[in-house]
């Protein structure tokens, strides 16, 4: 059985100067998951990320990383810090060139120097900064600096990535690139990713699990599929566009920004081969990117594609519907099962 990445119990941390206290009764984060943290300014998102990044210890309670308390010795906390990377916002860059910024983490982790050039080129291409190696980091725009900070984290291939507002300073036309990287690194490398965001839609769209913080306390959202956007209506039925050109339809008359939820057990999966015979509202294409078995004979399926969905299906139906990891699939649900949350 895999150990949890983080196990937190009765943890508290406070800033005396502003009377703020973060209090976490219990929080467990499993390996290979994407977790988003939502909440208003001052709710505790950054403080929790700093604690998860082992920047400072909790004042009360405990935080375990892979089953161990990192704060039992200086050597242990330094060792565990090398298993994870925290990318703060605003990002902090070292003096010197982009290349030197990227190689710093490789050097202190003992990566052979002959590998540096190829790894630098690879991550710069990933964040759309190819050819920036010799440019001084001080000359980068805020968006470029944020992408360099992301590249500096990716280059060392940590087990855990912690992001504070990963797309906050990024141009709108590159937000999808960063979001795609988060998903890709998680799926291809199995990296556990935890990020804070003010973007409600982004948090639900990318994450396997959503945590909401308010006044230093945690509220868990359920496993429903959440989507946000601006609702429009024709007077009979309404829809929102969580992504440009992609619509979710639901009954009633709604206008303005809303969030909707669809329960995993109310979503139907259909063979992609039947696409020519299937029609209707709320029909989407995807691919099975995660497949897990629960204890109650239910398969937990993640479908990534036009939109990302979590779906529950009886295990015995997997073979009947010919569903396996990486298989192409159609996702369908009735407008009536969409719950509108204003």
C-alpha cells in the first residue's frame, strides 16, 4: 500500500502580527493526485503551501511526509525538501542567466553536468521559452519570470510540485499551456501536484480533489464534476461555456456567472465507435486517463478530453462497455442531472 504524500493532524500555525491562524484538523493527500486550493485572499492558501513545502514547521500538531516527521532533525528536513519543489508567487529568480537559474537545482542535487544542456532545452520548450538560455533573468517580463520559475521546478523532476497561483502573471493565451503542463507532468511522471488559485473554474477543471479555505479552515468539496462559466439562455434552456465553444446545457433560465455540478454516477460512458449513432445535448469526447477500483465494486474513472470528468461505473460493466485505460470514449449526461450552484 502506498504511503500518503502528506498526513496532517491537528496542525496549527499563526501569525501574531495579524492575528491570523491556520488550523487543519486532518488532511491526507495521496500520491499521484492533483489537488487545488481555492479561497479568498487571506484565507490561508499560501500559508498551507509553505507548511507543505517544509519552509517552516507547524506550531502545533504534526505534518508527515511519506509517513515520516521531517522536523525530527535538520538533516531529515533538508533531505525531504529535495523531494518537493515550491513555486511561490511572485516568483523569486537568482541573479545571472536563465540557464544558470535552471542549473542551480541540478547542481545541488548532484545531476551530472553533461545532462544539464539537454534538460534545460527540454523544459524551456515545455514553457515556451526556447532560446532564452543566455538572457539575464532580470530582463524577463513578469509572465516570463513565472514560466521560468515553473521550468526551474520541472527540471529537477520532483515527486511533489507545489504552486502558488501558477498562472497569475501568465498571458491569457499561455494559460492553457501551463494548465496542460500540470496535467501532463501528473499523468506522465506520476507527480503529486498541489496548487492554489483564485480561478474557480481552473481549480475544478484540473484537480482530482478540491480544497476550499476560509478564515484558516478547510472545507472539502465532494467528488462531483464542477464547471464554471457565464450562463446564457434562450428562455427555455440555459448553457454555460467552461471552455470556448464547449457548452453544458441544463433546464431553467439562468444568466451571469454560475457553477454547475454533475454527480459521477449520473454520467454515462459509451463506446467511441458508436459516435455516428449517438446524438443529443451534453455529449463529449474523451480518453480514459485514470482507472481505479473502489472497495464497493465500483470503478473510479477519469476521462480527459473536451472536458475532464470523474465517472463511477460498476466494475462488471467495464468489460461489457469495453472500457480500459487509454481507451477512447464518449461521455453523455442529461441536462436534468446538472445541478446549478450560483
